[in-house]
């Protein structure tokens, strides 16, 4: 099988690097174009990128020449790790030009015809692509987003609880520094310290989660009707966002039933079989002091969400902690999974991996 | 004025050291006896204590010989930084023998006739000492406790809001490692990591806060009737516990009124004038990313509580963050303030600082 | 091929855990017995061990019952992660009883007839086993040690430079906390701090390095005659010891020649082909700010040593930095490599992997 | 006594903030003008500065309006915390215009007629001001520099050893992040990591130390003739640079003599009596694991240098560790001390604190 060429927008940044790292050895996709700022354009990727992940960039990618954002590029599939402002119009232009754009940027996430997708949770939102293409007159192109990295573990943990009726949700996050990119948070703010505020994230927690857990109506997304209160804090952790979740349910399930719901939850076909999908997207940890960012963020190669400490909440009924890797599951890894779903759904022209049918 | 001799129980531990540090230069009290484990007894304090605070122990205290816990000692005033098990009976024995014991240990905090005191909040609970002495037949001795270090910023911040009716309370803490003593939390658990659980603290948050905010009836304490949900986590911070507080009030005050309540709150006389009392026990910080442990824990020499981020909570109505120094305000400093209140209230026999009247 | 049963002494500690983690899926060896303290004996490993590495212990090992140190056990191959005192006599008893003991403990390292082995550096020291067996009358048993974890990157980096004549050596280490085990270093010592002293390690740097770089004479080891000065410090890093090395050489090679020596260095056969041996044990990093513990410790699955910053030293001639993973390359991983070498050399009775000849 | 007005250049940066903090309550000087970038100019200091130190800026300074670097300002005394490029010409212009400029910038430190001063070490270098004024035709103005923050503890510790003849010097530093300013070092580089390189500092260690320990000839500075090798590394510590120092001396003093030299060392009059001078600039710590950055950086209000671990060095003869607070002793505090010396020496026109005579 001939691999599909992909381009990475914002390739030199922290999330761009994670895209490159995760795509190394991918069975369907290969990084063929790297796009950076005008300062980087013309250099090799190895020269242009200050690699902040472990080890060094893959040699093949390090040798690619960085292109400018306004250059022409030919990869049918584009992953965007652009800053918000840069993403806003460029992503739409590229989709209009026929590229399938899977974006991690927040700029276009809440547009009504852009699916905000986490395949294990709302794979059926992919059908919003049809609405999008029709409404915008796009031919082959598409724009599909993944959510904010802190929203991810929340939505993942709540999906199996939807059947109990989610009434109210209270979230307090403890977020890793990689969520702010590189250089991002100054070490002078993170030694012997935490920050009680993360710019922008509380709003995203309160809006994106409802869109993701919403229902596709054929026309658009009917958001979940739930009251959400979010507090976002920053802690001296490299990777892995932990969220302390309290939830009020309409029903009163046993704690053991909820744990069973999590442990048995599986993504619907064909998501289950996608190359980047973990066999089970959720794991419940029984030790009283888990999940922990450093010890649990790598579960399922960084694609699983770990849950622990489920117990009664005197105020809202139930409470627990959920954790996932913010730059894998919560960013680049999710975008890649979205692209894989697009591929099997036949939404990437001229590239068909198999004869799957969507389980929506 | 002749200073009052004081003994420190558990003097070599982290909180014991903080007692010694804070009492250096105290206008009324001087450390005359240091009590440690049988392993330390007989050595000088300088030899026995692995000093974990900044700098070195005061030279005068370093030269004292450490006594065993079962030794006789003669200081009328005793500060206890004992571990829970050791504290349980020994503190009561010492009070029975005529010592005024101000304890930071949790063992006897919730006994119905032991005041759990934070002078700025519930100075009138000191009258429970009369009940205690009468019931137990103690003559001159007394046992008075301060609360868990994480409860402290919560109770302090809520006191001025009591008038609005506190219905439900949701707490998520991010606690410093010094709360676990020395060596306490392993560095292998705190590098690039947080722990989503602190043994014992969630229960204390849910019980001690209600006793402290309760009403002295003449016979005992009528606890506040409020539903509390607490989650306690550990973060890589040396000193300073931050608590994310959401609260439901019976009334609906403006945010600005609440801030004004905090900024104008003062302890009742005579607490206001005690040597260790800050002029204002609370400060509100208007920067969106404050309070922060490292930058704000020293406010008021570690005795103030810093509050920030007051805003609407979609779930409970109001939310904000409160921070105080856990081993000063939340431990040794509060015990010392309690002792100062005992002194001005004439509850330490043979030692009368002034002609104050309690404002209860 | 039937795998060889191995026992882990000190299995519940931090290095014991690393043995278990690294042996999971090993092609020749399988963990069949786990030995712990009397407190752990009788419990399953899953209950007894507070797992401090990422994720959880392998399920198969978690189900094993922990045996006491004085129990009989039957595995021919024993890995020892015992504390020094416990190791001293027990390791010798076990070797005398016919077990091949590969130890990470420091207790017996400097015994004249115990090889202190790092296969890429001194594989020929394995012949000291014959001297050992003959002198002690052991039949089938043997004791073989690996060095202190900070010595490892030094010896590895110096091996290719031996030909230039190493006259004087000045070492300043910056060591990770996992080197002290769990709980080991208190978080109160490691937040916003470093420790300028690591108990015991400076001596080991100054003695073990000379034995390892010494020459096997047929009777014993002729130590390298070099003056060594070592300073060991502790830094807030989880894994990965970095050593700042200045060296005076008898010859004056070009910097580029030294780099080439490192880059082309390969272990002699059969070490090269052992399952845990990296293809190249050394890598030179050209970026000016490398090696870094977090980014480079995993090179070669934690078995490579990374070197960087080679430049002239105005005082001693040459200086550079070397780093390796202290609990993989510097402890459990090296012990396993030693055992693999014993296996191919036919030194483990009844277990022969192949028809290798030693390249000594 | 009327306080002298001072201006702070680069007032909003990390070192600028430290100047403001240390000058609060200074007996001779008061901050009257704050100079920032064009982006800050026109705002109040409170608005313009993102305060990175503890607590908040002093209220009086927070209310000052920030001036641009090219504005006219009238303070006779100017402290410069400018970046290197900005400092280069502006500092000379200001001195030419009659201001006494005490700079922390590196730009002009090594000019032959600029004293690189640490009053406890080389107060007599102040006479170079006469040479400077004469050569440049300056009338009242002057430029005086303090050294790089890592050089400071080295020079301070070596001064009392000059009499033994310093032949060779080998330095390995472990430096705090505040040395790089704010935001400076990314938290992504400092969590679970160290950096083996600090841009520019190794050169400064090898040159500035020799100028500072040099002899004023009447015409200029005769640098110390010593071979220096420096390695600079960055560690996750907020404040406090520790340097591992090995030194070869011409004489062979006893270790105890050296300790006595340090413990008895006092600055010459009038330095001894300057408001910011500690009574003793050096302290020797006998505990084997000291000095430590967090526990010892505040010694003497951050103005003392702490030394520990003196022992024999097999390679160079003697080795020890020295530590000082890099933004107090190593930056703003030293500049202020320099200005105090200028004041008592009568080098600030129209401002004379007392009738001192220099002890040169």
C-alpha cells in the first residue's frame, strides 16, 4: 500500500513535533511536507526546529525543507498545529482548495459545521462533513477539529455515563506545562509554584465538552444540555492533564456499575480497529493514589484515559479523577485518529484503506 | 517582662522546627525545653535535629538538651507537634498535670470539649476551656487545638461569608509537600508528577471546617450545618496550600460585596492586637493568576490568607481560590496565636500580659 | 528454547522493580522467584510492592508470592538488588550454593576475585570467574558485580580514550534521585534545591572506575593507574546521571578524533550481539546543550551513554559531559547484560545459548 | 538626610525588580525614576511590570510612570539592568552626561577603565574611576560594573586564598533559572531535567574572575595570572548559584587554616560599614551536605557567600563548594553596594554621606 502524503502546519512547535513523532512509522500516512514560520522557511527541519521532545527528530523529517505557510503544497492530508490567529483563515482556505485538514487549533472548533471529534466518543459526527461540504461548496476538502487537551479526559470519562443523564458538572484541572507549548510557561513560574489560572481553558471546558457530547441531527450538532463549571490550574508537570470531576446524574447507579461501564467501554467499529486506537480507551485504576500524570500518561501509548478515585460526592453525587496525555491523546494523537477515521470512511479522495461502514 | 517558658513536643520534626523558628524573638514566650524521640533524647538539639528549614536553628535552642517524651518538664506552656498516636494520651496527661497544651496534632481535635481554634474566626470558642476544665477536673491545665493545615484557608475565607448562609461547599486542594513532614513525600513521587490523594485530609476538610465555623452554646460547639465535598491533591510545592473553593450561598451578594467583606475583615479584639496576628487576616489579589503558593505564602509573615479569582460558578454560584502558608498559618503559627489568646484571656496561670477583655 | 528461571533479590525496591520491568519479555530469562523483606514475604508481589515505575508491574509477576531472603529458592540465576548490609554475606552464600549471582549491590564489588563488569568495556574480566571458583571452591556458582550507577557513564566514555593514556581525571556529577531508591531523597530536599553531596558515591567514583578500566592478569585485576577526583551532587531529576568530565591525556589527539573514537566504538563479540546490548554503546550529540537527562536517558532503550560538549579544558586538556540512565544502564540493565554474557560464555550450568567464543 | 534620587534602567525585568525590592527602605537612596522599553513607557510601573518576585511591587514605585530609555531623566545615580545590546552605548552616554551609572549589564564590564567591583574584594579598584574620568573627559559621571552572577561566589571565596598563590582553577557551576531573567528558561527544559550549558557564562567565568582579583596599578588593572576552566550548567532552582571549585595553590595550607581565613575575612573599611554589607561576607558550613541553594541563599539577607565541603582534591589539591544568591549578591545587591561605596568615597557629586577614607 502506497502511504498518503501529509503536511504538518506549525511543524516546528511543540505540538507539530508531536505530530512528527507519532507519525513516524505510521502504517497509512507519511510526513512529506513541513510548514513553519517565515523565519524557518527554507531551512531544513533539523536546523529550523528546536526539538523539545525526547531524543531527536526522525532523520527523514529532519532533512525536509521547511515551507512557508502561504506556499503551495500538495499533500492531500494536512495536520494543523498552527497558533489560533494563523489557523483561522488558512485552514478554511486549505479545505476549500481540496485538502482534508485535521486541526488541533482552537480557532474553528466551534463553527457549527466543523465536527469536533473524538472518535471513541462521537464518530458519527463525521457525517457533519457532508453538511460542511454542501454548505461551503467544498469539493474533496474538509475541516475536522479535535478539542482542547483538557476537555479530552472529561469527555472520554463521561461518554459511558451519558445514559444516566448528566445534569451538572464541576471540573478542576491540574494541567501540564506542555499544554502551553514551547517555550510556553516560564520556569520562574513553575519552580516551587502552581498557577491558579490557565488563559482560555475554562471557557473551552464549558463549551467544547457540550458540543462533543451532543447529538448529530442530520443538520448539525445538538449540544448536551448540562451546566458546567470549570477551574483550570497549571502544575509543574511535563505531560498529562488531570481533572478532578464531580458530576450530578439523573439516575443513581452503583459505583461498581460505573466502573464496569468504564472498563468495558469500547469504541464503535470501525474506530476500534484504527491504527492509533487503543483496544480500550479507558482504564480504571484501583490504587487510591492514581491516576498520576507521570505514571499513567503513557497508558495505551498515550491514547488511553486513566480514571481513579471514584467515590460519592456529598455535593453532586459522584466524583473521580481522570487523566490523559495532553499532547498525544489531547492533541496530535487525536488529530491522527480523526484522520484515520476520515480515511476509512472514504472521506479522503483517492485514498481508501478498506471497506468499512461507519457504525453511526 | 519575664518571658514564659515553653516546651516543644516533637521538636525535631518539620513542624517542631517551625515552632522554634517562629518563637525566636517572640515578645512573650521563649523555648526552654525541646522534647524528642528516645533516639534524640540526651543529645543537644543541634545534634539531634536535621534542620530542614532555611539556614540553621537558632544557636540558643541548638544548645538545649533534648528530653524524652516521658520526662518531667516544667514549662507551663507546651506546644505539641507530636505524631497522632503519640499525641493521643500524652497531651491529655500533660493538660491534666497543669500544662496549657496548644497542639497541632490531629488526635484530639474533634473531642467535644477541645476548642478547635483559629482566633480570627472563632476566638469565643476559648470559653470551651471552662467546660473542659470543669468536666475533666483539670486545674490550670488545658488542651486547645488548631485545625488541619488545608482547612485553615477555607475557614478563614468563609468566615466573612457566614452571614450570607453557606449551603454547600466544594473544595479541591493543591497541597504543598511540607504538609506531610520530613522526609514525608518522596522526591520520586513529586518530580514531573502530582498525587491525586492526600491520606486523611479529605475527612478533616469535611469535619473540622464545620466545627470551627460552629457556634459555642455555653456547653459545647453547635457545628455549622453545611454539606462539604473535599478532594485533596499533592503538588510539587514546598510550602503553601491552595484550595479551589466553590460555594452555594443562601443569599446572592454581588461579587464586589464579597471582596469588600474580605478586604475589611478584621479579627475581634483582643485578637487583633496579638503579637502574631496580622493587621488584616485576608487579602484579595486582583491579578487573574493569583494567589500563587510561592509568591503569596509569605503575606503577613505567613499569617495572612490570600484570595483571588472570585467569579460566578455555574454550578454552585460562587467560586474562588484561597491560599495560606501551611506550616505557619496552618500549623505552628496558628498554635502560637492560640497560645497568645490564652495568655491575654488569663487562661495561663501566673502569666498575665495585659488587661484585655474577650470580645466574645 | 526453554527460558532460564531467575530470582530477584530485593524485588520490591526501586532497582528490583527495574529488573522486573526490563526482564519482561526477555528472550532467555524469566522472573520466577521474587525475594523481599520478611514484611513482604507471603504476600503476592502485587500486594507487597509499592510500584514506583510507570504503569503497573507485569501481571504474571504481580501474582508471584514473595519469598523471604532466607528461604530456599531454586532459580539458577539470581539478580541482587539488596541493600548493602543484606547483600554482604547472602550473595556469597548463594554463589557457594551454586547460583550465578549478578549483583547491583556495592557490598562485594571490590573483592579482588569478583569481576566488576561492564561488558562493552571489560568483557574479558569474566575470566576472573575461573579464579573465583577455584579459590573459593565453588561449583557452578559465581558472583559478578556491576558498578555504581555514576561510574558507568564515566567508564563507558573513557574506554575508547584508554589508548591515549589517561593521566588525571576530574569528575563532577549531577545525579538523579532514583539513584537513592524509594522513598530515598525527600521532596523537601529537592524542590527548588540541589544537594552538593551524595553519601558514598565520591569514593566509588575514585575506586570502581580504576578497577573497571584495569587489566585482567590471569590472576586478578591490575587497576588503571590514574588520579581521580570526584564530586557528586544530587539534582531534581528522576532518572539519568550526568557527569562533567575533565581529563588529562598523555597524547594530544584532535577533538574530532575523539568524537570519531566514540562514534565508532563497538563492543567486542559476543557482547555486540547480546539481547540487551545496544548496537553502539556511545553516541555523540552535537547540539551545544546536550546531553540532557530527560531527553537523552532513553537512548538505546536506556542502554546507551550520550556524550556532548567536548572541548578544550584550560586546566586538564579535554572536557565533556556524559550521561546514562542510572537504573537501566547504571544498574539493572547492566546486571542483565552481565548475565547474558555469562550465559553465552557457558558460565551458567545447564544453560547454553549458542556457540560463542569470548573475544578477550 | 535627604535621600538621593535613583533611576532604574530595565526596571520591569527580573533584575530591575530586584533593584526595586532591595532599594525599598534603603537609608540613602530612593527609586524616583523607572525606565523601561518603549512598550512600557507611559504606563504606571504597576501596569507595565509583570512582577515575578514574591508579593507585589512597593506601592510607591508601582505608581511611578515608566519612562522610555531615550527620555531625559534627572537622577544623579542610575542602576542599569539593561539587556547587553541596549546597555552598550546608553550607559556610556549617561555617564558622559554626568550620571553615576552602576551597571549589572555585561556589555561594558571588560573595558579597561571600567572597574569591575565587588567591594569586599577589590574596593581599591574604585580609583580606576579617576582614570576613567580623566581619559574620557567625564565630569561627575562614572561607569562602574559588577560581575556576572556566577563569578561572584568564586571570587568571594578565593579572595582570602590569594595569599597562597592561586595557580589553577577548575569550576563547575549549577545555576538557578533566575540568572536567565524572565521568562528566561522554559519550564519544558527544567522539569525533570538539567541543561549542561549556559550561553556565555563560561567565558565570563574565565575572564571576569581574573580582572576582579587583579591589582590596580594606578593606570589600570593587572589581571591575576591564573589558568581557569569553567563549565556552567543550569538546574531547576529558582535562586542561588552553586559552584564546585577545585583549586591548585602554590602553598599547601592546612584545611583548617583555609576555613579560618574564610571565617575571619572582613571587608576593609569603609566597606564593612556600608548599609548593604554583611558583617562577614563569607560563612563556612560544617554540615557535609551544605551549602544548598534554597537553604543558604538568604544568608546575610542574600549578601553572604556560603562555603562548604572543603577537602583535598586528588587532582588539584583543594576542592569545595561556594554559593551565593545570584540576583541579590550576584546582581542588584552588588550594584547597590558598589553605589554605596561610590557615595562614601565622595564620587557622587553633591551627595556625601560621611567622612570616610578609602582603605586602598
